[in-house]
């Protein structure tokens, strides 16, 4: 799998040579962190903000922002790969692991999938095992609060998948027994979305 540095656009740079090993095929390094939103950014009021964890859980929970900030916050470092071909390496995200939040509600054994819901109606789906392993709920990016267009106050981060799985303005985590395609997954994007396998679109569409 050869990283592709042949093409270069003005806002895309090649950094240290060894970073090539961290850039998936067909991706370019970007110094910037562009905004990619379908439609417009929803207006979110922190005083009215809630996060609901429901579905196949022991006990449904709804946290307000105060309760969410009382959870144990940690910092992670992760790369970010957008299907429109830009990658941003070494992002720091501050927030709460997906597993910390979901374990408050208690996962029932038959739960296998997650559908993340957002202000504005966007959704994305994930296998529960993957979400528990690496899913992260971020409020701060590279030392600052998320910008309003980047999902403030809270977004999901799923580092090993294309970034449409990193749902912005997330406000609900639904646990399911069966997989349920999210917004882009219903519109031709690949369900698994692994950038190292270039799982951009459904195989039928790329043939
Ligand atoms: N709620 C919501 N989340 C979303 C999107 C969206 O349109 N709405 N776009 C996705 C896509 S396609 C990408 S590449 C990333 C982009 O995140 P950014 O705008 O912070 O760069 O957000 C993802 N999360
Ligand atoms: Mo994207």
C-alpha cells in the first residue's frame, strides 16, 4: 500500500518523510482542518443541551452539560481522515471515552450496534465493539473548544474510520441489536469506512 504524494494542492503539505506511513492511500496531508457539514450547523444552547443514551441498555440516561462535565475527562491523540481525501495528523481531543458514557447506562448483552444521533438530524452507525474500543466524545480540539462548525459543544471521534463517522453536535447514543445505516451510509457511503482499505463507497458503486 503506497502512500500517494504525487499530487499536491496548495493547502496540502508533505511533512516529515515518515508521515507517509500514517497517510492512507488516496489521502493528502492537510495543515488546515476544513469544515465539512451537510446542510448548516445547528444552533446549540448549552443550557438546554442533553446527551441521551438509550436503546438496548440496562437503564436509559440523559445527562445535561453539567453532568457530562463531571465525568472523567481525558486527552487522546488521533489522526483524522476525511473521505474527500484530506487527512490531519496528530489531533489532540479532550473529552470522555465513549465507553465511559455508555457504561453509565449499562450495555445489555444483546447490544451489537450503535446509531449516533445529532442536533440537526445527522446520524452515523458503528459496531458497538469498535465504538467501545476507540469512540471518543470530544469537547476540545488542539487546546481550544470545538468551533461551532466543528460540532461544539460535543462531537464523536472514531479515529480509525473515515470522518463522516465522527458525528458533530452529537446528542444521542442509541444501542441496537441490528445494524441501522446512518445518514451517509444510507446514501452510498461504505458501512465499514476503513481508510486503510479505501472503503469510501459501497462496492457496487465503485465497480
Ligand atoms: N452532524 C454532522 N456531523 C458530521 C457531518 C455532518 O454533516 N453533520 N459531516 C461529517 C463529515 S463528512 C466529516 S469529513 C467530518 C468533518 O468534520 P469537520 O467539519 O470538523 O472537519 O464531520 C462529520 N460529522
Ligand atoms: Mo467527510
